[in-house]
């Protein structure tokens, strides 16, 4: 198989996976619904291997189960891997995106301030530089009104911070935070120009980490999360389907 044909098959698999995933998390395909590989093939006009690979990924996420002589069964929400970045993205694409974002914000309160505290104790010099550069990029992109570039800088900041804490389990939340930040931006729940206060708080975290001040780092990170949650709660809901994913 050539590289181009392999990429085409991969895109097909992703397309089928995403379509089915969104239908499941939105309950368009309700709990207990039964699918078949033949049905997936016919609906999406794909080969059996493509349909099978899409189902395999959904099964790994806990969204479906395959049983002989039964078929592919949609599982209840309790079985889903709700931390999977794709599951988070699909849920953000649905009607309950605001509740999902608020839920993610509540979860952040439980780990990111602690990560900031640990980063102030454990960060290496390269982390200090990366955090400072991310804040500088946020300032530039906010002034330009470039929300995509701002999102990239913001995401980098939080990934660096989580990696700097020296705890692999906390660092693993990087993808979750990235999806939360992307969800706010791509569903137009961010202001046209980022709040200067939010940028100042990111700078406070970076300075506290560089100065080895755990309490200040934790406090500033809590303030970042609170500011984001307040902004989300006051934002207007975008029209259905209004997304830049």
C-alpha cells in the first residue's frame, strides 16, 4: 500500500469513527442500540476493514461492545472513557457543551493548582523559559486578536506547566486541558479579545514557578480556572453547529 493510499484509508477510518462517536455521545445512537459492520459499511460507503477499525477504536473508548450473534452494542455513559480527548471533543460538539466545559473546569480545580504548586518546587530552567515565552506569545496574539495563535500559546503554557510538575499522572491531563481550551475557542465561548486579567494571571504563575513560590503558583492557577469558569458562565451560547473544529 502506498503512503497516499494509506493516508486515505486512515482518513476514512477517522471520518467513520468521528461520525459514530458523535452520534453515540449525543444519544442519537442511544444506549442499547445495535449496529453491524455491514450496516456501517453501507451507511458510510467504506470497506469492512475500515468499519472494523472504527469500531475497534470506539470499543477501546468504552462506547461500544461487540458480541457474537448480537452485534455492536452502544454502551451506557458509565462505561465510557470520559477522559479520552476524542470523547471530550465529541461531547463538546453536542447540545451539552456548556455543562461539559463546566464539568471539565471543576475537574481542573482538583489537579492543575496542585500541579502549579509542584512545578514551583520541581521545574527545570527550560520549563521557566518555555512558560515565559508562552505568556509573551499570549500577549502578542491577544493584541492581534488571533484566537487560534492565542489558543496554541495558551495550550503550550498549560502543557509545560503540567510536565514541569514532575508527576507523570498529572502530566497526563495535558490532553484534557487542551480539549477544554480548544472547545471554548472553537465553539465561540471566548471573547473576541482574551481577557488581560487572564494573561496577567498566567504571568503570575510563570513568575511564581520561576521564583520557587508554591503557594503563589497554586493561588494564581486557581484564579485562572475561576476566571475561565466565570467567563464561560456569562458567555452566550453560539448557534447550533457553529464550530470551527
